[in-house]
C-alpha cells in the first residue's frame, strides 16, 4: 500500500507523508480507535483540506502530525515523515526543535487562547525568542513585520487581544505560527467561530501567503463548501478513517463515497432550486467498538450485505480514490 | 396593526471606556403572522441586539418595538407569543434543572395551569422537536444531552408556549453540519405550522433555506432588504455584493473577502463608506432606505 495508495504523483516535492497511522485513546471504558490506517501526503505549496464531522478524528490527526498527542492518546503504529524524517517516537526535546520551526499548528480556538495580559507583538516576539538567538527589539520588529504580512497594521503589535476583533486575533495567531517560516502549516478549524466575510478574508490571506512563501497547508474544517472553494485537494474522514480523497473540483463534480455525497447534501446551496435537504440519519460509529466493515454502512442509503461485514477496499480512480464497496472492481489495478 | 414591529429603533450601549456604541441605528422592520424573515450581517452588525430587543431582553434607547400595536416596553411582562432560540445550546438551559422542569416551568407560570397539565404540554413539545419518547428526556439534565439534542430541547422550551413569533439567533452555528441541518429542517416544519420566524445568521445560504425575505444589517443599519432570491441574485448595495461573494458556494470560484477597514466612520457618512470600493463624495449625505423594485429596497447613494 503506502506510496501507491496515496496516488498523488510526484514523490520529490512531498514535504509531509503520513503512512498507516493509528491513534488510540486509552480510556477507562476501553480503547477508542480515534484514527485508523491514515495515509496521505502533502506536497510543497499544496493546500489540503480535511473534512469530516465532530469525532471523525480530524483534530486528533492534526495533533498527531505536530507531535502534540499526550496521554491518554497514543500512536499505535504508523509513520509521520517530515522531509523524510519519521516524527513518531521522537523525544519531546527533539520534537521541540521541529515544531514551530518546520511544522506549525494553529489549534482550534487559538485566537481565544492568546494571553490577555500581554501585547500581541510581545507574544509573537516571545515565540521567536524561544527558538532563535535574537534581541527583544529585533524580535519585536519581526513581530510587526509578521502582523503586516497577514494584513494587520504595525501598530496592532501594541494591542492587547481584547482590543482586537475575532478576525484580527485569528490573523495574529496565524502570523505567530508563520514566525519561523515552517514548511507545513496546520490549521485546525481556523474559521469556525468567524462570520463568512472574515472567513473569506482569512482564507484569502492564507492562499496569498502560500503563494509568496511556498509552505504547505493542512486545513481542517467541517465546512465542506469552504474547502471546495479554497483548497487544492480534499481528504474526507469518517469514524477515524479516510473514506475519500480527490481534487476539490473532482469531489464537487463527482463525490464517490456515499458519506461525501451526504455531507455535500447537508449544506444549503446559495443558488439553484430551493428544496428540503436530507440530514444524515443516525449516529457516527462508537469507536470503542470500531465497526468491522464500513463505518458508514448503518447510515448509508446504498448499503449492501457485505458493507457491514468486510472493510471496503481503497479504490483508486485517476486522481480520486474512495473506500466503498460500490466502487469495487471499478478501480485501477 | 398585527405583527411584531420595530419603528425607528435605536439601541446604544456605553462601552468599557465610557464611549457610546450605537448597536442598532434607526431600524424599522415588521414581521407578520406566518412570515419567515432572515436578518443577515457580520459579527458586530447588531443582529443579536435586534433579537434581544424583539424579545424585550433589551429595551430600546429610541423608537418602539411593538407587538400587535402594543409597545413592548410598556407591558409589565415578557409576552409568551414571542420566543427565542439562542445561539449557544450549551449555556441556554439551566444545568441544575431537568429538561422537563426547564420546559414546564414557563408553561405553569404563563398559562397558570397545574404542574401536571404543564408536564403533558412539555412532553408534547419534546415530541414535536423529535426527542422521543419524551419521558426519559424529561428527567435528563443538559449535561446528558448531545449538542443537537440540547438545541432541540431549547426549541421545545420555546415552542411549548405556542408562540406566534420565533426569534432564532444563529441556532445552528455551534452544531455539526448534519445536526445543524436537522435543526433547520425542524424550523421548516414549524414554519409549515404558521409560526413566524426572524432567523438571524451570517450565512446567506442558510438564510435562503429557511426564509423568504432577507434584511441585511451593517453596523446597526439596514442597508438592503427584499425577497431572498432577488437579493442573492441581484444584490444592490456594495456591502451585500461582498457578502454574497464571501458566502461559500462550491458552484462559484473563490472570490475572497474584503478586509474590514479599521478606519472609523465619519459621522453622517454611510457606515459602509470606509470599506466601499464605490465610495464617492455623495456618501457623506445620509440616505434613507428606498424601494428600487417591488419590495427590493436599498440604502445607498448609487441608487438615488
């Protein structure tokens, strides 16, 4: 599997490769199979979106990739390669020289977790000083430049978080994540609490910065329409597993997995006929007892006998791929 | 005059530094029986303040909010016929009480009926929002429900009083997609029962799903209103155009967003002028909301 399974062409410019990753949560009630057999790669300058609903494992994956999992979470198996180096099993000390330097994360609600008692510029300067030999005035100057890079004004460096709007605070945490020029930027639900206008400006800024600086982005959100418009490639997760991957355009034109189809259907459209949409019935699988077959089968309108009994194969069709028995035999060898 | 009406309503708050913030500025709107209207705008546009004024959780600084011609601030009690669903399903039910108590208590108070009769009505409300069978849900506390179930319980609390007007303030923004769609579908069912809605959202696509008419609010001022498809397909105000472009629609290319200009608004100017690409000297003159065609109205000097 591995390389062939990712089916993403050129190997040369791959910056991040995740292979066969399993993450567990060891709880009092048993082992939660939070992420299973996750395999994908990210090329330099590429924006890849991870879509899925609460509990599908997308945030766990983001934290795993950045070496931020703590007990009760545990990587059961798999590889996370950043520029060819496996991050799994690295000591926290070794990880500290990679995180922020080479892979940076903007965690969910980061904009609400800035220190309320420090000026924005000083918080960014602190991050720079923790990693680079520098003087505070130099670090402050760098912080001002970073804020300007994300579309803020230099004087915002002197603001406290409460003096800024949500959109401005989100820009500030993105500036902070980019402070040390990482190769990979992981954004976990960066626009969820923001209105559509601010969402659009933030994603526009991320795309522009990607064009200028060439970093790759892993963008995690449940907002599939937003991903379809703004990213290069989309991975759809369900019940801890990858169920579909493809170009944004391909997923929009021809979603292959019934879950992707149902997820697309769950967003009211801005144009076209006005009609009642069907919400997905039922609940996601209980990952304390992971399903034997396809996790979506109990909720799937197209389910067949073998769906619940056997895990569907990963079927590759051109630059798209999905795990669904309906596609079995239609794939490329 | 039947219906829920805002006549020239202004609401000002005093900010932390003592400055006056005008959250709602001379807003006039009317919600008639059985109608579904969306109030759309970005964070800070004053949409939630409008919701709180409509339910008398706030009193206007100027103008009147009235229900069937009776000024709300003149009556002693909150009217049961206007109810509200709040944005945050996690904090809008008292965690110390059972769901049953939270729903039946207002019924017992408002309708002056026995606890037993109120309980039956509460069970009926839970059934209508899809929390079935209702009895086990009556005994649960908020912490034992999922996000979607909590919002359904909130809706049950609101509909148990048989309101004619429902103010829904971003009821799905904190929920997962398919759970949120379930809530929107529930609102469609209530609409079919002739309940009138003021649906507050920042997302025009969600607005279009539940409402027939839309009011676009910018910095406390109505800048455009009309039939929802007219406004989405032929937005007139430069702000509405930006809003339509910023709403994710996979059928269209990404248009990006226009960055909010931190510049302050000069008094008397159109509030959107600092951000407007089509700003001109005339934007200095205050302009009224005026009808351009049918019920499509806009407040902009480009449409004199």
